[in-house]
């Protein structure tokens, strides 16, 4: 993994819906963050191996490798990064999703979320990991 140069925090948004990833990128960039987008967990894995990230915004439902599988991979390969994960989901009613979120203990955003909700949860998580 490359080291992040001093300065802006780098966020990896793992989201397969272009409208949501575009909004996330706009909102977070205006907050002074560098944002990379991965369309699924498989792409995200490659990006994590090439670049250091300060935070991850991961959709639970993704093609190829889903958010749960990506989190498990992070846990095995880069356990120090799991405290930097925030999940997004439109499926908080599902027992599987609820159980998974409880087991990880990670923060999450329910879709649809507002730009202010996104900024707040990112700020909170960045403070935790600094």
C-alpha cells in the first residue's frame, strides 16, 4: 500500500449506483476530502492493495463481491482498516443485514441519506480513527 501524503484524507466509496456515488463524491470533495469510487467489492480490493485510505463508505448490496464479503476480506487482510468502515444500506429491515451490522459494530447510513447525514457520519468516524 502506498502512503497517503500529508494533507487531505482519502475516502473509498464502494457503491454500484452512479447517482449515489456521484452525490457522495460531490459532498465529500467539498469537505476537502479526496474521493475514489469503486463499483463493487472486487474493484475495491484492488484499490485497497494499491492505495492507502483513511475511510471507507461501503454499500452492503454490491455485485461481484458484496459489502459483507468486502468487510470480511478487510478483516482478514487489513484488520487495522475495519475501524474505518461506514456501511450504507437500503435494507435495514432484513434480519441478515441487521445482524451483520450489529456484529460489526460499525456505523451505517440508511438509504436514502442526506448530504448532512453523510458529512456528520464521516466527521464522526474520522475523529475516531485519528
